C-alpha cells in the first residue's frame, strides 16, 4: 500500500471516529434527558432484550458486544442492577460465570427508549456509514 493510500485510510478513520463521537454525544443527551440512561446503558439493555427468550446473557458474552472494558461493564451493570433494570446471578454450572438478566422494568425502559435511539440514529447518523463506506472504497480498503 502506498503512503498516499495509508494517509487516505487514516483520514477516513479519523472521519469515522469524529462522526461516531458526535452521534454518541447526541444519543447520550437524548437518552439521558428523556429516559435517564446513557447510550452505553441502552446498549446493554438492548443486548439483553434481543437475546434468548429469557433476556439473559453471560457477562462475558455481554462484554464482547458492549464496546466497554470488562471492569466498566461490571460497573455499568451494577448501576443497572441498583436501578432494578438488570439482575445478576452466579451460573450454577460454572461458578466463574455470572448471568445478567433483564428485569421486566428493564425491558419496559428498553422498549420506551428504543424509538428515541432509532430517531437519533436516523437524524444524526444516517450519513455516517455512507460517508465512511465511500472513503474506504476510495482507498481500496474494502477490497481486501
């Protein structure tokens, strides 16, 4: 890859991160003011709401999709648990594992906050993937 292609790729990366942070800030403000939760908290509620019939995941599996460190996830889930939105319990088969389960109140909050999140994504983030995708195509990064 040429230096110019590397520089174009780096510019595309910076553009992606800039847009991501802008949308994340708008999303956090909208969710916090309307529903009292952050974007990260919403993401955890969504992961639990959209898995298995009992809305339960192992903390390890939840961490793989939460985009936060394991310790940050633990603190985040502890806050959700204190608010009665999530319940944690030890796995009976593997004492090293902990299950996180969405409570009925957590599911209600997720369902109430989901339209807010989708509206922010539609109004603030619609151009994000298109612009970044175009930059990656231009640099040939998607061809690999």
